[in-house]
C-alpha cells in the first residue's frame, strides 16, 4: 500500500470534494480517500499493483476534476498581471509550483469576468428596484425606459452574462444530466437558465403568452444578478484560499529542516523526516546575542 497527497484541479465547492471522494473510493485498488476542499488536495491510500495516479485522475475527469501532473517541473517563473493589486503576490516574477500557477491563472480569468459582471449586476439590481418601486410607490418617478425596450436590452445583456460568465454553471447542468452528479454550479445553472428561457419565451412570443395568460414580467435581470454576485463570491473565496495557502506555506517553511540526534553515543545531524522512533533528539539551548542584547 502507498499513501500520497495530490493537488486536484477543478474544485469549486464543498460538494466537489464529496463527489471526488465518492468516485475515487470506487476505483479498484483504492482503500481510503480523504479530500480537503480548503487545500484542494486528496490524501489517497492505494495498492500500487492495482491502481495508479493516472487511472484515478482519469476516473474523475468526466466530472470536471483531475490531478495536477506530478511530472511537471516543481518550480516555474510566473507573473500574473494585476494579481499583485490584491496582495496575492509581490511585483515581479514569482517562483511557483504548477498547481499554484494554475490557480493564479484561473484567478486572473475570474477577476476579468467579475470586473464585467459585478458592475452590471449592481446596475441592473438598482434599475430593478426602481422599476418595482415606480409601480407601487406614487412618489417614485416613472421608469425612464418603456418596458418592451428595457426587456430587449436585458435579453441581450443576460445572453452575454449567461453564456460567457455563466458557462461553468451551464456545464454543471450537462454533467448532472449525463452523470447524475450535482454541485453548486448545477443549482445556479438550473435556476438562471430556467429564468432566462422563460423570460425569452415571454418576450419573443407575446401572442402565445397572452393566449396562455402568462404575466408580462420577465426575469432576465434575476439571471444577471445571480450570476454576477455568485461569480463575485467565488472569486473572493478563491482569492482568500490562495492567500491562506501562501500564509500556511510560509509557516511550513519556518519549521526545522534537520534534527540533531544521538545514535550509538555519537551526535549526528540528519533530515527531520529521517528521525526514527526511540531516537534521542538533542535540543540545544538558544544562546542570546549579548552584543546586541
């Protein structure tokens, strides 16, 4: 049996960890799996004669996840424009492992989408409140656009948001239909796509809407707002996880790399991972620097 910890690409919510655990556990030769959503890593114990990392990675690929290639170079130079603005990295090229580089690239892509979708979602939310208030509160001035023209504008904007920003949510619907596996993306995708299709039907087929006695209201604005704010939340979560990971990495680097042990009456310095049970570890007192206090 061999026990390894591998980083996983594609995790976006806690339910992702459950899906990965379930699928990996069913792989032949795997005895135990524990997936940590916070670190985006899986600790796996498996039989090397019956299973391999490539085989396990292939088992979760259809669901949108995979292991990072352990054969990749351990360090690469990486400079992501704009990432330093959020305090994720200092200015200048950074030395980072492939998993971290991939996360930085994904975060930059999320940032560019949020910069478009969030201001649009806020604007649409304000206009939605104005339109609702104008119909029920006499003191609120009438909405500045005719309802039909405003609906056409929202159709165009929601189409861009849903099929560009919301592509991961739509992909979640496809995975649910094909593999019967759902996560947060699936729920958001079903809700926003339903609102979009219903609203498009109401707008594009007015005679049929009248015949069926459906209300004139549409929900394009809801699709824009939900996708905009959920995408913003996912971006903040990914950024916080990356910053937390950097802090933990710095703490790990502070730990001792070697230990002084006594074996057969001789003091030797060995790597910390080679300390054995019953070894006598020698911890020498820290002598203060009298000259500098």
